[in-house]
C-alpha cells in the first residue's frame, strides 16, 4: 500500500503547531562541561521525553481530544520543567568575559 505524498504545508495548522510543541519540548540546550550540569540536562531530557511519549500514546488512544489543547498542555509542561543548569553557551560567554577582563587588567 502506497502512502500519498502530503507536504507539511498541507497539514492543518493545529497539527503543525503540535509538531512544533513537541520539537520545543525536546529542544534541551547543551549543558556546560560540569558533571552536575550534564546530569541535570540528562535528567531534564529524560523527563521531557517520557512526558512526550506518554502524551503521544494518550493522543493515539484518544483521537477525539482537541489538538489545540494538547499543544498548549505540552507547552505548559515545558514551562513547568525549565532549564536549571548552566548551558554550554552560558559557560562559553562567561569564559569569554573572564578572558576579556584578564586582557584589560593584564
């Protein structure tokens, strides 16, 4: 059986919004090189992956549920599980600031 070609632009807006919410939930920034930050990032990603997996299982089991509400619920979960560790980008910026200060005072 062949599956018809369906470009994303043909999907209803609530479906693409749901896909975007899933991508946002799984977009966890890289942690700093500190072991505690690496553990925290791993724990956060695990929590979000588990939530998304259960969320998708529930959606598949209850197809009558509003996708609008589901995308909002998913985004609310992400807001309730924020990044609490130092990210790689923050670590880089802090190191660059220290280097700049050292160059000025050195």
